[in-house]
């Protein structure tokens, strides 16, 4: 018996990397999967890959920076399956440059995707979850939200803000039987960073997906509110 049979999971940034791995992991346990991302070709390719695993999947082109597109995502999900059980806010971008060199539009795009996009999706999906008195929101942050570094001002600020947002949200919605979990991975082997795939010591997208699975199958009477996920053997400094 699949543990999450017929539950609905919405995953932003779901067309590749961590998002796609989470979709596959949840789908293998019986979830109906909704993947949302900006690029239609990548969405189609990911949906075909997930569907080939006998997982029910719906792909919806969505730019989380645009409230109108988020509202369309919510409307289509609710029309087909109702309010989701799981919302995984995974969509994110990284612009890494020192403050004096960074373009204003790059700083804005990072904050709008990594933080505002999470607000738009959460704000729009929450009423349905509250009406059902159930749900679990999983926000994919980063250890960069806790550990700052040079040239990381935009990315670190966005992920630090996401951690604070998630903690406030958790305290707001727990009385509605809605859980909120923030997952903070270290370096992951994905296309997100041009060099991470070359680092054999780094986490994999499947490591992050496993952490999500562990969290969503935890005790019904508890909340795993924060997960720091680190590579076992990073290079010595």
C-alpha cells in the first residue's frame, strides 16, 4: 500500500533538479503530482519522465513572480483535485555578484523568486488548506540563509528571509492542523550552480527528496519545523 495514495502535491520549480526529484519521490508513494515552472519545454519533458513511472502528473507553466500566473495555478489545481495536501515551494534562482557590481534587476529577481514567489503561492493555496483543516507546506531554503558569504548578498538575503517567513507562518497555521517545514540543504549537485555537478562530495537532488519524504511521513502529532541537510564529507578547509 502506497503511504500517500491520492494525496495532491504541488511543487514549484518542479521541472528539474530538486523539484523533479521531490515529485518523483512523492509520486512513487501515491501522490498526484503538480509540477510548476517557467519553461514549457522543460515542463513537458519532466512530466513525460514522471508519467512514465506510472505517476499521475499535471504540468502547469507558472512564473511564481507573477501573482496572476500563481492564481491560474491555484485555480487549475483546485478545479481538478481540490486543495493540495502538500505545497513544496522550491522555485529559486541564484545571482552571485558583489553588491557594487550587481544589477538592480538581478537583486530584485532573486528576492521576487525566492521570497515573494513563496508568499504568492502560500497566500493563494492556504485558504483551501485552512478550509480542509489539513496540509503541509515545505519551503526549500538553504544553509546560505544562515551562513553568509561574499557575493551572496541577494541569495543569502532571500533565503534568510524565507527562513523567517516560514517560522512565522508555522506559528500562524499550526492551529489549523497545517504543518510548515523549512529544509536548508548545503551544496547540491544540480544545474543551479555551474560547478556543483563536478563536486562528488555534494548532496544529490535525491538526498533532498528523501528529506522531504521523511518529513511528510513523520508523526501526525508533531511538526519537523527545520531541517539542516549537509554533505557528509565536504572538503576540509
